[in-house]
């Protein structure tokens, strides 16, 4: 679909009400855009960031979270109507997935279509405000899947190419880790000591090892301060870090956005980029945006122009902007930088196996203490020859147990429904909450051109087409899901874990696996077998809609994240991924961004790596407010 615009918008494009000029224009103030702005500003470059969402005030966000009864991932944040996102309760309120059954209770068929639950936020700081804080590197074989295992495809870079940038990001963010962490090598020198594993990590890890179910759990590299560093305090275990860290011990992208601002970067919130323009020589000549900061109702048109342009919005929003730009301002109808027809394609996420239940009475876990995402995980399925047959798996013991924020309150409601009150209710809540166990596995996906983001005929609040998503799981991923599910059941059976209904867990049979895939163990319409055991998709990673490669006929950007079609355009982030492995995605995206920033500074502006700051250029445009 090619969007149409009103005569008023077209008239404003001819005479924008605001004009921003800089050396580098960045779309998106998240973990990649913010870090690149900081790096480029260090080189004395004039940088401006367009961000669709609002600035976040941490104090206000904490108050909002405390006052919200649902306490979901987005509860602390005020989302702007001009920058819609998938809702916690209903991702399909934003994503359009016409191939999904209309009946919510219809059997799930993931090989035909599975609900894509990829969450993200459009704010200054982006999704990093409520990310897990896990900072894992991809493994070397993740970059060479085709060569190593005969599946997927290779990246045009190797682990060795990005490894120096991994180290730089780990230092810039402040990553806590040690030789025991799940990582490609025990020799990685992290800038801070590791975050200790939680009590539940230690208990479950020990049980797994003693019962020959696998190795003990291992710490994870964390992007949160284990000691005071960089003006931010040590993590004190507030247990709300997934929605928001109240003290700033967990890193979020606002840290480097602020550092960039101090070096001269202009950060412009509430500017929704909707059209990229190209000149007759094939270079990007400007980005049109709606300025809802100036007028929240009308959003007058502004124009940003520069020498170099960086799209760092998100794997969904970047692809959407590129497709939105098609058919106008010398952009081919198929979209910006899309001569390969790969923009929006190869959408990847994780498949998720979720298994919850109650530990036996003599084995409390005491969750909800410390980082609620996970402090430990099991590393035996991150890499190995098994990947010739099935996907990489990352099992975690979630410290958030049944649900971060409201788990104990939900348990209290169950007790009240049982007629308990007073001390009996208190004892019930304390005991049951202490025994909640959540084992969660993320399973990698391979790039598939049919899994894609396109433009829907349904519009958002400001009239732009919503993203339409086509998303299925293949046999490779589903076999990884089966391995993870079987291991979960083996762990739960060995440890004597019961379902949320206090019944025995299902046995590992083909029939039960089929029922699990269909969603029959997580169906509110079947309360007697609603064990809340589920197979879902999306969630922690959204990647691959502008993959990098060596051939412009099959990839969108080069190994340097530079567009093959427009040499002054860089497209960065998880959007570049050729594979996802089973590691958290942000560290690799940031490392790719820093690598691209160094190329831009050196190749485009002849700047060596330095922190020297030069003057900021400005230029007025007749009839427009110059920013």
C-alpha cells in the first residue's frame, strides 16, 4: 500500500514550518541511535535525532507505575497517540495480522501463522527503558550458520570483525560479568564483576546438576551496575527493573542520549518521520516529519536535511518508514533502498516456551528478589552440532515468577477466592508466592523472506498505514521448541513441580505436544486444563527486516550497514541481523552501530576517533523555523 496525504500536508511539505540541518540526521533515539549520536558528536559532528515519542521523566514514570493496577511492561510510560505501539494486553491493536483466525480460541497453527507478540516502545531511550538488561554476545557460529551447520545464511562479517566493538559497548554501557558467564569465551574482560545469581537460580541449577538433567545454571552478563559506575548507583534489587529501574542502576539508552546532548547533539522528541526524499543523483536529500511537539493536534510538517542519514528506529518502524517513502520524492514505488525487494522481509524473533508451576513444599525458591528478568540461565544449547538439526535454545529461570509486579497480589486474589482471610491468607500468600517457578526458553528462528512487515490498509491515529505482519515458525525452530518443552517437563517432573491448578504436569507425548502447540494448555475456555503452559513468538527480539549482505541483489545494506542504493544512508540495529541465535539482541545491534559510526566519521567526514568538539553549524531556511 502507498499512503495518500491530504492537500494540507502536501502544501506544508512545500513550505515546512520547521527545518533542521545537521551533518548527520538520525531517526530513533534508542540504544543504537543514542550511542551513534554520542560517538559522532565526539568527533565534532553536528548531529540531530528525530524521535517519534516523548522524553521520559524517570520520577513521573515511577509514580505512574506505582499507581497502575496492571503493572505491565509499558505501565510506567506515557505513550503518545502519534507514536502508537503494540499494547501489553493486545499486540494486534497495532500489528495487523489478517492470516490469524478471527476466533481467539481457534487452534494455534504456528507453521501457517502465529501471533507476533514483538513488543517495543517509541520514546527517547526506546525499548531499553523496560528491557531485561541482558548483554550477551552472539557466538562466532551465529555469524556463519550456513557454513557451520548448513542452515540459514552467513553474515558478511565474522565474530572477529565485531569483537572490538563488543568490548567498546560493554565498557560504554557498563556490563557486569565474569568468566563463569554464558558467553563465547571465559576470557572476556567485563568492566564490572558479575551480578550474583538469585537464590532460585542457585536452587534450580543445583537440582538440575544433581539430577543429571544438565549443567548448573550460569550467570548472565548484565547491563546493570554491580558496583557504582559512571555516575550511576549499584543495583539494589528493587525487583521492578523489567518495567523500570527506579534508581538508574540498569542501563538504558537515555544515558548516552544525554551524553550526546552535552556534546551538542540536538534531540527532538515527538517528531514522527514519515517520508524520506531522494535527489536525482540517488542520494538522500531530506526527511519529512510531523512535529507534534509544536502542535499535538495538527502535527505540522518539518524537514530535516544533512549530509548523512541514519535510520535507527526499530526493525518494525525502520522497515515501515522505508516502505512508507515509496512512490514519492524520487523513491521507487517498492520503497526506499529496496531494489533487492528485501525491505521488511526476513522478520525474525524468538519462539518462547513458557512453563510455570509450584515447587514442592520443602523447596521454596523465593522469587521476586533482585533483577526480575533472570540472573542465571542454562548454556548447554547456545551452540553446538545439534544446530544442524534444531534451533539454539536459551533456558532461563525467571525471577519474576508468575508475573512481575503483581504475582503476589494475584496469589492473594486466589486465596481470597478460597475464602481465606487474616493470618491464614497471609500464610497462604507467603507460602505460595515463595514456591512459584517459571522456566522460560527462547528459541532461535532462521531468516525467511515470507516472514515480513508490509503496510496495511488500516491506518494509525495520524493516518499512516499500520504494519502488517506475516509470521510463521518453521520445522527447524519447532524442533528446538520440542527439545526445550521436553526438557522443561523433565525438570518439572524430576523436581515434583505441579501446575497452577495443583495437578500433575502433562507427560511428554506426541499427543500432548500437539495439544501444547495448538494452545490447549493455555486456553481460558478450558479452565480445567489451562495450565498456563504456552508457545508464543516475538517478545524479546525483533530483527532482520533490512538484512546486511555482500550482494545488493539479496541484501539491503553492506557489512558496514550502508545502503546499497543510497551511499549517504545507513540503516542500523537489529534490522541488519542475518541470524538471531538465542542471545539478547541489543549488544550486537549497538556494536554494529558503533562500527558504522566510525566508518561515517572516517570515510565521510575524515574524522579520526577523538573526543575533540568543534563548533556547530546552523543554516536558516526561508519561511521555516530553524532549529
